[in-house]
């Protein structure tokens, strides 16, 4: 049984809307594949019917507001280096409140276990504030990083 990641919400307090100037999506389209997007009736790990892999959204000007508002953590967090670029890491990472969600490309299910990712996720899970936790969705498996 597949346990999908929670749908991406457009809660402004949890999904920053200011991208770093030096980072762009490029050919990455993982946000069109990995998350469950209710507004588009798109299940997790399936390509959005409006996406052309490696090129992007074919309804970009009319895309739902939650797609307009969403930016992965790599686009907004300057502490993440280029290894965390979703096109390179094969993962899409975002925060919703205290949860850090890691959606792993099903074609690379163990990528999150490799360096530097596993160490970073453990560090986040053990952060001094204690209010944050990391959940990894890799295919049909769900892991809480401890």
C-alpha cells in the first residue's frame, strides 16, 4: 500500500515565496512529478498531465495558485549547497510547519541515504529547538529520520 506524502498546501508561513536570485529550476520538473497535487487530481510519483519532463508546465500562465506559490527548499534556503539541487539529488524537499518533507524520485529510491543528504537530515531531526522532524517518502516506504 502506497502512503502518499501530504498534499502541498499553499500556507504562506511554511512555503517561502522568495526564491534566491542565483537559483532557478532549470530543467528540473520534480515538483510536477513527486507530490500529490489535489487541485490537478495528480497522485504522488506520477507526472502531471500538464508537464513535459525536463521542459516544464504547459499551462504555466494558468497553473493553480499552489503551484505558483510553491518553491522547494533548495530554491529558498541558501544554506543548502548545489548537491541539494533536486535535479542532482533526485529529491524535492520542503517545509510545512515543523515538518521537513523529503520526496524521493522513485527512480532513485536510496538517494536520500547517501552523503551529504542522510547526515543533513539527521542534523535537522536533532536540531536543538526540538520542534522539527524529517519525514522521507521513497516509493511505497515512509521513514521518520531519527
